[in-house]
């Protein structure tokens, strides 16, 4: 299943190129982070794949959106905030709204960030990229007993939990094909 998520950015590349052409850049230091997109405060990236009874979700967000800062946590208050955010991210069924009738249970989870003590992939200074940015990456695998009951993915709980997140660039593959959309707090639900 992991290969499906890895293939997702390539399958949706034409959509990303079209969206990129229409997008005004707020930062003059636009740079790629893995396959999910550029680091832009207020913007997160989410890949979602529903294949059979498995739903995989891959979220990448600037730490600023979730924690409120991107530097290494040194003070007790910063360490407490990082621990609280990590605890929230460890509960995907509270962040991603799914129909209860789908009967989804978490089967796997992986959280990564320099703020969690993980070594950044392309970094020599241990704090993020060359611009001092840190991202938080979360990967979830959910097993759903009744996947046919999953009609939509509601991101309102994620926006409510992390209000600094203003929009999510969502790439989704489901039973009705693939789509790429921008989700906002006022329009937070997408159909599978």
C-alpha cells in the first residue's frame, strides 16, 4: 500500500502543475519538501488513498501551523507544546472525520519531525531546511471494516485542532478516481 502513496504525486502531477501555474507565491524562497509540496506557512499537504478496506493518509505541514514555532524546543513551555501536538497527531480518528459506519481503526502510524528528535532528511544543522524551516510529517494507515460506507473525508476537525492551518492541498485517490483540491476551513469536506 505504501507504493500507492508514493505513486500518488506522479499520478496527480498534471493537477499540481495546473494549480502551480495559477498560484501566486507568497514566499520568494519556494522549495520542495519531499513529494508533498513546498513549505508555506498556513498551508499543509495531504495525500489520501482509499484502496479496498485500507485508507492511507499522509500529512505534511510546516511545524508553525501545528506547534506555533519551528525552532528546536528548548524551554519547558516549548517542549510541552511539542508533546501536546504529538499526542494530538497520535489520534488520527479525532483529526480526520470519517463516517462511523465505515468502522475504521488505526493499524499503523508514523510521525516524523526534527521537533520530535528525528534527524531531518536534507539538513546539516539539525533544525530544518536551509531557511530554518521544520516540517511535521504524519503517515497513517487505517483498516476499515465497511469502506463502502466512507463517502467523504472531513478535515474540519484538523482545522479546528490546528487553527493556524489555513488551507490544505489535498490529493485523493478513491473509488471514484483521483482528484486534487484545495480545502479550507469553510469548505473542509471532500467526497471519495
